[in-house]
C-alpha cells in the first residue's frame, strides 16, 4: 500500500478537539474512507467519538464528502480514496 | 451561537438545573425563592435530558448529559456553576465492544450515597446502567443488567427504550432499584451482581396479561428520603404507593382527573406528601381541561388536592415529562416543574402557590434542585 497525502477539513464544533485546526493534513497508508478516518482519529483522538458511534458507523447526522462527493453515494466508508484527496466532515442539515 | 449569561450562586442559594431540548439553563435564588436569576444557555442546540448536582466531598459539581444531534452525547461537568465545562476527548459513557449497541441518549445522572463519594450512576438509552467509581473519570456498563435474559423483551416507549430512574437505597448499600420504559422495575440486592424484576401490583394496560412479571411502562418512581420503605410510582396508566421498599404496589389514584402522567416528586421531609401532574389519556398527553394543576397528597395517596394558585387554568394544554419536576430540601419545601412549552414554575410553599420563573425556554425535559453549601475557601 502506498502512502497517500490526505487533507481533512474539520467543522467548527470539532476544531477544539483537533488542536484548534480547521484543516489537518496527514500522510499515511489508506485504501478506503474508513482507513483514512482511522488516520485522522489516530492524530486527533477526540474527533473519533463525535464522528462515529461505538459501532464504528458514521453518525446519522454527519456527512463526509471526499473530493466534493458524499460517501453515501460512493460506497460509504468502504469507498476508495486517492492521493491528494480532500475529506470534508460536515454536520448534516437537521434539527428543528 | 447565543451569548451565555453566567450566574454566581452564593452559600444558601437554591440552584435549579434545567435541561431542555436545546440546551441547559441554571437558575439561582436566595433562600426565600422569590427572585430568580437565569444562567445559560449551555450546550445550545443539544438536548439535555439529564442533569445532576454532586455536593459530596466538598464538591459543587454540576453534571449534564448533552446530546448533539450531530456529534452524539457524553457527560460533562462544571465546578464553577457553568462558566466552564469538561469536554473529554473520548466519550465517557459508551457501550463496550461486544454489546452491539451505541449510546442514543443519557437519561439520568445520580450521585452515589454519601459513604461512596466517588460513585456515580448513569441511566441511558438503549436501556442500560453505567457506573463510575472514580467521580466520573471512567464509566463501566452494568453487564449483569445488560445480559438479563428479559432485556430482549423490553420495548421502547414514545421516548425510546430508556433507563430513566435510579434509586439508591439509603440504608442498604447493596440495593439499587432502576426503572425502564418499557421493561418495568428491576432491583439488585447484591450491588448489581444480579437483578430481578420487581413489579408486583403494577398494571400493564397495553399487554394481554395486565399484571406481568415485567414489561410495565413505569414512568417515574420516587423514594421518601427519611422513610425509604415508602415509594410512589407514576405509571403509564396507574398511580401507586409502596410501603415495602418497592416489593409490592397499591393503587392510589383516588380522585385525580387521570392516572396517566409522567412527573412525580416526594416531599423531602414528609413521606406522606407527594406531587404529581396528571395528563389526559395516552393519546393527548396534555393537562386535562386545559388546566395546569399540580396534585398533592398529604396522606400517602388516600386523597389528592389540586394546587392551582398561580397556575394557568384556561387554555393551558401543557405536558410535563418524567424528569421535569423536583423538590428542594428546604422547609417549607420548594417544588419546581417545567413544561414542554418551555414554562418553568416554582412554589416556595409546598405547592400552595406558584410563580412563573421562566416562559419561552426550549421544551423542558429535566429539572433538578440543590441548596448550595460551598466549601469555606470558595465563600
């Protein structure tokens, strides 16, 4: 597996848990969104429980976009990632 | 996000912890309980079903269980009356691997007994009990209750499958009673190693068998402080009293407009005195006849009186949920409740008269009271 350079964009409510950064760049080995997220969680452990449940599933009102496309339409966390991918974590439109 | 106003309670003040569907609020008043200052909102946008106050071992710690629709829930605490809150990196209340479950909501946070000052108990949805023995630093699931063979047949009520009531027996440190909607009450006599259903005399109107061993939709159970054999229970249809520490229950719905309701509180000194807010039917779940009435008994449920002075008696279709009523520890006792329409009421004279403390809060789901006794160095 080759080393990829990945850029994670962190939403405002989680920046405190990512060292007050709005972007986190990580170089590491990842074939899928799931493995890419594991790299992020290893760097910013506080982000993990806010983004995924104890079952490892992305929370229902959290959206993840890879290069501008929601992973809901590209295979979920099993979707592949490429070198240089931008991974955007965003709260879904919800509430009332 | 809204600006947060902070309050600074003083020694002897009464503090109200108010959890809503969109954040938490604090209210403080001097002992007379006639003038209230509001603090908050804290955790704006998060539902706060559970709050608690830990005054043991010199603490003045507020606990809250905010649940963000986006980022999930965890327990957070404040030692400075809301000016700052812990924000643990790892969610502190979470289901361990192998349970195939994920936390949906924190429903209850209860400090342990005085003799176990670092113990805390937490009830959650899906229905489970978590315990901490290090003042909330770490939490563990009560596996014997989770593994109880009857758990598979518990079913969610309208609010979800939640463990919402935790009663720590004040004289028997091995005995804990919990209540689940919908599963009924369970009790342990060995500090949580084994659990048994304990619902004798409690009706399950929605099941073919009306008095099953378990499966009742118990909405709230309270235990008298100075007389722990005495308990009261507001059921999903049914109002009950126990005089044997919850082993058996008798119907006490005598003269109330409905035996349906959620909220219940017991007087801090008088075990014969309890407060309820009846709601109409199962489908409507609002105060009957558009009248907001707290019903009080002074004779352990033989009779109930409507306490209405200061409460709206026309067009008041209110709902008061299971944790949205409480009492303080003063004499005369203060009684407080909040509605789903965001109204907060208080009585400084045991329900004889009421005043509005706030109107226009988000839907209120939890109200707790504490009398502040600060360590000398903080006064």
